[in-house]
C-alpha cells in the first residue's frame, strides 16, 4: 500500500503541479482502505476543509488508478499527540515533513532553465522555509520566501508590460517621504506573463533599501491568519502586518472566506490610511473577482490597475534568446538558428512558460540526437505547444459601451432605472448579448446592470430572443453588434 500511495502522490504532483502539491498535500497520509472507502488524514482542520472543498475528486481519481474499487474518500484530522514520523513520502521520494506550508508556493526549486517567463536565468533560489501552524508567529515578519532571480535587472521589458514595469520601479525605488502616487498598485495578467516576477522584484528592491517589506501569497495570508487564530495570537499577527512599510500580495484571486476577506479589507484600510504602500497581483481585474466581497473589490479598484498584456512577437524573441544564452552556459554546443527562433516565437504565443518548454524540448532534441537543429526538427519538438488561439474574452462593460454608442445613449442610461423606450430596448439587447457572449450567470449580469434582479435579465433575454426571429431589422443590428464584439 505504501508503494501504491507513493505512485498516487506522483500522479497528483504531475496533475496539480509542484506548487499546489507542496502547499496542500505535503502532510496528507493514507491511513486505511476498505472495499470501497479510503481514509486519509491531515494535521489541521484548515487543511482538511481546504482539500475537501477543492481536491476531493482529484484525490478519488488518483486513488482509483491504483485501487479501482474505491468510490469514496474521507479525510480526518490526525491527533496532535500522535508521534510524527521523521520522513514522509512526497510523490515518489522521501522528504522532511512540511505540513503543506504555503511558503513552498513561492520558494521554488529550479526545475527548468528558468521559472519566470521574463527572466534571464541565473543564480539558485533561496532555501525553502517550513513552518508549522503553531510556529507561525515567528514567520510573520518574513512572509513567503523570495526567489533571488526575480529582480528588475532580469525582467525583460516589452510593449505589453512596459507600464507595469515602470509603475513597479517607481514604487520600489521611492525615497522616504515621496508621495504615494499609486496605492494600491494592482497588476493583473494571465499565467506566465511576469506579474509574480514584478512583485518579487519590488519586494527585493524595497528590502535592499531597508524598508520593512512582507511578500505573501493569498494562500499564505489565509494560512497565517487561521494559524494566528488557532494559537490565539491574532492581535499580534495583525499588528505586525500593519507595522510594515510595504505589503506585497500575490494571487489575490485565491482569497477565500468571509472573515478572512473582512480582515484583509481592514488591513488594506489601515495601511492606506497610515500611508503605507500596497502592491497586489491577480489573474483578472478587481471587478471580475466575483469571489471577493464588494468592499474588497472597491478598495482594490481605487488604486492604479494595470493589465500586463500578452507577449508580443518582439518580446517573445527576446525571451527565447535569453533562454538560449542561459542554456549555452551549460551546453556549449547548443545552437538554435535564427530561423528556428523566429518560427518558435511566431507559433508559441501563449506565455513565457511555454517558451521555456519550447527551449527545453529543442535542447533535448539537440543533445540526444547529436544533430544540428533544423526547422523540421523544431516543428516536431514543439508540436504540443502550438495551440489554437482561444476565443476572444468579452467583458460585460465592453458590451454596454458598444450598445450604448450604437443606440446613441450613455452607458449610465443603460445602468439607470429609466424606463423610456429609447433606453429599455438597448438595455435588453445588452443583457441578451451579455448572456450570449459571456459565461456570467443571470444574477451576475443583473448586478452589472445596476443591481437588477436575475428575473429582469431573464425577461430581457427571452424578449430579444423572440424579436430577432420576427424583426429582420433588429436581427441585423444584433448580428452586427455580435460581430463587432467578436472581432
């Protein structure tokens, strides 16, 4: 059973990634198996609740790969008096226990040429920290570990990230007493576009200037607050957090729980009111963080919000050239023709991590085959990374603006309570298009249209659906608006 559990851990590590596995599964143990049931255990109620809410199905699938009869999974909290084993199997190798400490999310081990998509590869990371919940109090002033490679000098700048880079540098190198121009600074981008690199670069630079800085992930903030509550040190935890000069929080979209969000909002207010700087990153704008309370979204939107866009082709070439130069430090014979670099930059358009993967594949083919890289070899090597572009993501705000302009009314009119015919019809069309072209639910669409009830949205959708089948002119107008939004 022990060997089977090690294989299950390896499977979960591959499916979920090193960061997630280390954060939440480091202390997960298989205690017992029956015909159809598997009993697992973790050391804290917090871990139990989080795993049950987010990963039960994944665990069940992984267990079924080794034990096909298993149909149910239960998770219990281990007794705190139980002797801890000196080592634990974590995905196929023995490692010291870490109890799923979220610090491991950012204290990464280098497993490829570089872990940041916009970074020139260089020195190793800082040692990874571990901390039990009871010992968290000693960790509060240091936050999550910083990667020594993620600094401004290693960040590659292009048109898509130039504004975010400039704002981050302005904050990082501000002199004492300088006015806080952007507070909070809120950066948002899809995965692999460099927002974590910028946040850690800010933390590094501010720390070097002797400022009190804490860098945290949202998971680490949640974990720390829960640990402080359990240890009855919540007041000390909050006082330490509010006594710093710069708070940097990454992946804020993962912030969960009403009480935790309330405490986070109090912390934001306290820091902003006391003229302390805040830098935050997420994968979407504040208004799209539906899991966060309105007061938190409003506070985040009150600063400077900057989107880091997709990598343009010139920046992709710079990243590839940096990766190739780093690889040549170890493999002196590794050469990539300029035509192959241009080809990879043109077809791998998603993010920097895929560009890392492309160079790793080219390096493997070159070193294992012992032959120069050709265009044909490159096409075979990176075939799995060439993806069909995703459909354009349309925002409700964009629909409202376009419909308002088309019908010569204002967006404020559409969001208002006005019931005149010149406003009602455009409003209904905008609601119809929002349901048709976005994944938003009826209640969410209603909220975006001035706090209306979901039944109002449903009525509008049914009304326009019926009209476009009978009114040729309206049908053409709606079709035109759809094409304009999708282009």
